[in-house]
C-alpha cells in the first residue's frame, strides 16, 4: 500500500469577511507527513541521546507526587534518593576502579558485593519512568558519565557499535538506567544481560524497569520475579523496589476527549505550525518500514501529530510498533489529535487479554493523555 497523507480538504481562499470575523486564515504551507520521513540515526547520536527524554528532562524526586494512599511510593523516593547519593565519588576509567562509594585505592575491577542496582517494580502509570529519570538527574556525575535509554535503544546501540565497543563506551559511566526492559524477547534479554554483567564488573551502577512476560496476565501485575529470573546471574545485583498505585495520568482527571471529525483534524493540522497530518492506516504501514529504534527521530521537531481515520490495529506486530511510537510521542510531549475510533478501542479484546496487555494498556493511557493535550488545537 502506498503511503499517503490524509486527503487535504478544499479550503479555498480566505475572504476579507472571514478574516474580519476573527477566524485565523489557514497557512498555505501544508503540514508534514510522518509517512514521508525515513530517518537514519548515526551511532554517535545514539550515544549522545542516552539522556532522559524531553518529558522527563525537568523531573526530580521533589516533583514526584506520591499517592497518599500508597506508602510504597513515598518509600521508593527515599530509597532512590539514598541510592543516588551513594553513587558519588570518582569512577576511574580503565586500569582499575575505586570502591563503590569512591573510597579506597584503585584496584582491579571485580563484581561488588551486595546490590549494585535497583529494579522499579510496578504497574503502568505509577511513575516508574519519572523516578528512573529523577535518579539519573540526582546522581552526582557529569551527564556524559550517566546513560538513560529504553531497552530498544540499548539493543540498537549494540547493533550500531558492536558488543565490545558498547562495553567500552559505557564502562566509564557511573550509572545506566534502562526503561522498559523487554522480557518478552529471549535473545535480546540474553544479549543485554551479558552486557550488564560486563558493566557491573566495570563498576557501573544499574537501574531498570521492565514490561511483563508474554502469557503473564494481569493489568497491574508486578514483574520482579520474572525480571530477576530472566537476567539470571545478575539478579543478586538488583534490589526490587515495589511501587503500588493506580495510573496517575487518569487520577482525578476528566475523561479523555472523544475523537474529532476528519475536517476538524485536518483544519487544525493546517492551522498549527510544526504539525504532521497522516491517514492512520497508511501510517501503520509506514511504521513497518522504519526500525522502532528510529521512531524518536521520526518525530523530531513535531509540535503536534494529527491523524485521520483511526481504526483498530489489525495484528499484534502492528500493535507493538504502535506502542513504541506512542512511547516516543509521550516522551517528547507531542499532542495527538485524531478522528475515527477512540484510543481505548485500538486493541482487540484478544490483545488486551494476552501476554502483551501491559504494553497495550500503557499505550492507551499515554495516547489518551496526549489526546487530552491536543484538545486545545481544535478549540483554538
């Protein structure tokens, strides 16, 4: 199927009477199309961009608002703040490393005793990524000595640099944060677990969140046992930190806006500088031709994403790609304006009852939040 932009409406010329009525004229320049973008990301950009995404650039432990009914959230903040403080001190590169807290003489690297990392264990929407990014910001080290990325971004870095070069690149870091560790891919799990073992030996501290294994049902199910089992020899280096709670994105907020009409979405796309406009089924086809590790670059410089004819996704492979795109849009705070079906009808009942349901619920949650952000584009 060819990739095409949503069909522009015939707006015609804005008359002087229309302008006088206070209606803003529609810019002549057409909005961009995600389908027209095929980004290629060089390896050096992959390394440089291993920092918290824009949505989490300014978060700190102090800005995390614990649910008063969930004491584990307050405890998590306290434990992580202490963990970050413990990562101070020099971290020698090559030759030898100092002790965990920076004291003692340099010595040959060896696996430190006791937990060397933390695993944030909780359902979607409890603020795990907020806390993970806060840990990155609170760790007393230069940004170049800290890395933050999703599991997909880390595996793509290994693919771009090679395993040994990746080990060499990250071994001098004080901290590596991995968001959404992909337990559902056995091959990549082994690859990344081996990488993390090398980094622990080099003195790098670790922090991670993860998804749920296929076949493990339960929307808010905790995954610590799965995570620790899958990383096998590394399990002794992680302290599980359970975070209970409901999805904060919908805690006390109004219901998400209903989808708009094709005309409203198209008009808003033309009236919004930096917006994209695509037909949803064509966009899904295009995502199959772009590696998920490039979805962040796919959304570079966008101020809004406008989609017409949103429909239920046809299969699981397509659904999982859409999940990654939703994550990247949410990370970058890009509002999503859509017509067609509401976002809570994107995934079939079979998908929502299957092994990847946690991912799908997260995508629904995040797209709903972005749809709420986009409501003002039509009102404007």
